[in-house]
C-alpha cells in the first residue's frame, strides 16, 4: 500500500513538472505578442518587487513547514496546532510587508504612472498567506497540488485569451495573474481546513522563530539570483529590456527543467 502511494505521488509530481515546463512556452508567446514588451516589462518589474517582499512575509515557512509537517503528520492535534501557528505567522508577516509595500508605492515609486498596477499585483502579498503547498508536500499529497494547479492555470489562460485582446488590457492580465494565485491558495486553505481543525487559541509562535531565521536567510539568498536581478535591471533600464530578459530567462528555466527531468 505504501509503495502504491509513493508511485501515485511520483506520477502526479511528474505530471505537474511536465505541465510547468510546457505551459510557460504557450502562455509567454501569446502574452508577449498581445501586450508588447513595454507593458509586459512593467508587469514583470512589479511582479519582481512583490515576489521579493513575499519572501519576507512568508519568513521561510515554505521549506520549514514541509519539515515540521512531515514530523507531525501522524499526530492530528500537533499537526493542527503547527499549521495554525504557521498560518498566524504568515498573517503577521503579511501585515508588516503590506505596510512596507504601501510606503514603497507612495514614496519610492519606480513607474510612477503605474500605481494602480502596483496595487493590483500587491494583492499577491495577501493571497500568499493562504499558500499551503508546504502542507500538502509534508503530507505527501501531490495529487491535490497537481490537479489544482493544472485546472486553475488552464481556466486562467482561457480567460486571458478571451479578455486580453490588446496591450490596453494589461491591467486585466495583471488581475488574472493575481486571481490565479488567490484561487489556488484559497482552494488549498479550504481543503486543509476540512482535514484538520485550525485553531488560533493557545498558540506558541515563538518556538518557530529561531529556525525560521535560518530558512528565511536561505530563501533570501535564492531570491537574490532571481527576483532581485529583475528589480535591479528594471530600475536601471527600460521595461522593454526587462521584458526581453524575463522572456529569455523563462526559456532558460524551461530548458534547465527539461534537462533535469531527462537526467
């Protein structure tokens, strides 16, 4: 039975990886052609800013949570308390980061004429509070992650094709990006809430802080090579240059992923 469960997890994990390799090729080609490099570059820049702030708001919980859920998954009471504490930490982190983000928008703004776009994409800071992929991975439930991601992305791409018809629709595209993340994460939250009893009484969030500092440092070092590069490039060059850089990086990531799977 255990070998069967492992086989199912491997199957769904591979299915999601294959989808994640092929899907960006299809979507990036369409979006690049419709929006053009300038509008797409603006979106890419703000996405990078939001993604970097999200790193701090999640506080390394993505990797730390996998470890802790794996350790406690056979004890429902401990698991419920653990997940509740980590969600609470994410809420607190998101509140602090939203305040910093709003200050950035109002005072240190790059792309001053795209303030609405900042606020639209900034919704991702809030929606990431409900991101519970770390919980599903710790529980070794790859089926939910795979089917959920594939279904939502296909629906969202259909909406993009229908609603995003020219470069003036770039804010609609930004909203659909945010909606994709929000739907995926809320789906995860409600699914988990049916499996365990979330509680926000008698929690001890302090016990996680020392370990989370280590995981946060790891997350920051990883993102220095990804999102921070885009932020710096977007700050010193044009949106067009950033769009071409992101497009080339997308294909590079696809190639690396494909080689890794073949290997």
